[in-house]
C-alpha cells in the first residue's frame, strides 16, 4: 500500500507492476494508473522490494534526476550537489554499495568527486518502472550491492495489431523550472519503434531567507528502441541513447558544464521454450559512455581570491561495457534463475588552465576495471503459504592502476605513483537466504540473512590523497568490504487499513571510510578500513476512513557505529517522518504532505565518504506541501502543488558545504533547500 499519495494510492499500480515484471508481452505490460497522480512515498510490493512508476509526478516538485525520485521511498536520502544531480543514500550507505542500473546496464559517472554520479544521467519520467531491492537480498544484478539494488526499466511488448501509443507531459514552476517529456511508440506484430525524450531546465533557487543558491541546470535526453518480435515469445531489441546537460554547484569549486552520455544496447529474450523445466532465456550486452566536463568559467566567473583564481577545466570520461545471460527454470515447486555477467570499465582524464585548453590535450587512461560473475537465485515453494528464496554468486574482480603520477597537494608538483602499472585481483563471494510466510491473505512476514563482498570502487581507490596507515596509497592498502546483514519485516494489507515494517541489523568488516584533515600540505583525505555495525528500520501505515479519503504516514531511521571506537558512522541521515491526508472523488483531488525531520547530533566531524563529510550537528525541521488535481478525461490530467508552503529556511543533514565563489564563508556552512516553490503539470497518457 502506498504511504502517501496526493490524489490516490499508487498501490494498485505497484502491485500490478510487480506481477507483470517477469513478462514482456502486451497482456503483461505496465500501464500507468492515473488514479494515482502524485506520488509522495511508496510501500513495498513484496518482501524488501519497492516498485513504482516514475511517470507519475511526485511531491516535492516532480523529480529531475534519479536520486530525487528515490527519496519518495522510505530509507532513501541524497547528498545535494545543486538543484539537480543529487547522490542517493540508502540507510546511510552510499556509492557503489548501491547497485544503480538502467535497463540492466551500469553507467557509473566519471568525476573523482562524483559530480556526475550515475543518477545524473537518468530522466525518471522516460522510464516505466523503478524497482528497488533493499539490502544484500538478491544476487541477480551484480556484485557488492550491500545497501541495495536500484533499477530503472522500460517495458517491451508484442503488439497484436498495428497501433500508436503516445504520452508526455509539460511542467512549469518557480525559479524558471520547465520540463517537457515525450514518449511515443509505433508497434506492429513484427516489431516496434519507441522514442523517449525529455528536456528539463531550472534557474538558481532562493532559499527561505530569500538568498540565492547556485543551482541552475539544463539537461536533455533522447532514447530510441527498435524491437523485432517475430512471435509473441521472441524479442530482439536494439537501443541507442544520447543526452547532455549542465549544472551549477554552489557546493563545489567547479560546475558541471557537460554531462554527455552515449548508450548502446542489444537484448534477446525468448519465453515458452518448451524444453521441460527450462522456460526462458535472455541475453543482453551494452556499452555506456559518460563524458563529463567540470570548469570554473562556463557557469560562473573565476574567483581571484579563491583556490582556483584562473580559468580551469577537467574533462573525465568513463566507458563501461558489459552483458549478462540468464536462463529461467520452473517446476511444480520451484523457480530458478542461473546466469553469468561481465563488465569492463575504462576511466580517462585530461585538464588544463585556460578556457578550452583541455580540448587540445590527449585523454590519458588512469584506471581500468573488469568483473566476471556467475550466479544462481531460486524460490522453493512450501505449499501455498511459505517459500524459501536463496541465491549465491562468485565474482572475479580486477583493477589496473594506470596513473604514472599522483597529486602533490597544496600546489606542489605531481609525484611519482608508487603503484603505477600494478594490478589487483580479488574473488568476491555473496549469498543470501530468506523465508517468507503468508499467515493469511492479508498478513505476511519474512526474515533473511545476506552476505556480500565489495571491491573498493574508483572513488575509494583513486580519489583519496592517502591510503591506510602503512600503505603507499589506497590502491595498494584498501581491503575489500564484507557485509553480513539480517533483514526482517511484516506487512498487513486490509481493505481500510494497511501497515508494513522492515528492520535490519548488519556487521561490516573492513568498512571503507574517509577522513579529511588539515595538514602542512593543505586539506588532505585519508581512506581506510574499519569494522562497523549498522541497524535501522522503516515503517508505514495507511488508513481509509471513507471511500474518498486516505491518511498515511511513514518513518525511517538509520544508525551506525565504528565497532572499535564507538564513534558514529558519518553521513547517517536523521529520523524522518512523512504524514499525509488526501481526498479524491475521481475527478477532483487534493492533498497535504507534512515532512518532519529530526535533528542529528550523532556525527563524526571530519569523517565521511568521497563526497560528503560530517560538518557538525544539524537542526531538525518540518515542511508542509499542498497539491491538487483535475482529471480532464481518461488520458489528460492536470496537477499542481506548492512545496515548503511557509517558506522555511532549512537544510538537510546530508549536505555539502557552500563554496566561497557563491558568497559562503570559509567555515563549513550547509546549503539551504529551496524556499516556497510552486509547480503546475499537465500529463497525457496512453
């Protein structure tokens, strides 16, 4: 059941979409339930699994990137980069602890400081489904996903007869916000062509004090899918995607002046094989390229009194190729997926002083990554009420350090890299087992234990100034991260009242953590391994006192400590609650959303991750949002809203300090969130 939806619950859509997720044909294709027009939160559709439609607008103001949309799911938060391109955090866990996929392909960003994380390249409304699995409770989608797996997916279908499907939306809002989305498909029995495109733009916003925050962005995306369906059980699809954008960052010394992406994919699916227990087979390959430029002159003027007084630019590129093949087996009491996946990634960079000087320089490879994995995940049904779900995978991961020199720090010349030309290889093991039980048609529970090992990622190995004590650098000294976690949960689905709760407790051996220090060579970062423990819970309720009314609420809490020192883990989000009241008579609707966030005093100042660090305790806050909608007809809907109704000045705990170029003092100061924001959206659906 959805926790808070401003016009009607998206639960019906979510449940239907979860059931359809395993199919590719017309009778199982997701369709947007326009009874649910505004999403403010989501609830699980099954144990540890959340699914919703990114095509539905959300409140606060409809999302411009993947991280923003994820915040509608309890347990998610984000480190703000600017007005767009936030970095998602789940249960206080960050970076490659989250496996982020689009159409089953990975596209990690290229910036050493994650100014272009994977969610920066995603336009949520051009996808049909957002699927989240929390915790290490699946092995199907790659290694190392200790926090969870996030998948943005598009539907594929067999068309019984020639037809057109066209959908889209237009959005206008405060600060010059304007978005346009078009999604058009022509299908016939032999195949289809689909175009998904969007454009999104916003200016700098004002916070609740009326102060301007550097946060403007412009971005666009276009994707083409060509499918061949010789029969209803066979699909061959070619996908091509491009996009670009720019974004101002009040929290950084540079802005993102280019977010160029190129995607290629090829997919084959075959169902109803007629080979006994072997029921289906699918295989896919992809190549994704992120070409990112950061500079201090395209979207701002260089600060003569700052650390970068001259025009400077850095151009980084990451190309990632991969693929997977999966066979699905079904019997009277089981379902099993077995497969293999592989990934190869190359990182290149160049930069220079002066406007555009980097364009004349060659790109230099500084890192290469590869991974080969095998996996199996299955469900064994214990009658009609119980089931065991288990999985295991083994990966062989490798990294090559191609850097000949590393930064000398504080303006000193580069130094020789002691690990130049060296390679690392690790064997990573993962597995889980979970039991689910339906007590009756309304009440169910689950309990599961999962374990996963994670290779240190590009940012942990290559962006830190120093590695663990006694190691020549992070590449040589960091150990793999091992997470073991218990997940339990309970869900009740009634006609008028629904509730769910999920809780977890984990131990992390060799947790990777950054420390930021002031040294004689300036500000330096050290990355090291510690042993940690984590725990937390999310819960939600929904009550319908009358046919047209719905009340809902959710809470999310996360906590973590260094097991040796007892020091809190940094960058842990505070307790957060969302509460809503919604009315919908089928034509008109209205809703109110109250978001309450507690203060956070459990901090580890100077510690953090590659992007954020704890800069001290944060104050709690509460914001109120209103929305309304009108259904013109079955296809056309108009929705409107106002966020931060009382124009509160507030900031999130997970936050980067403001940059001096935008008038912030040298001491760390959190960036405030937008003040009162109005928006209006018209959506047309097939």
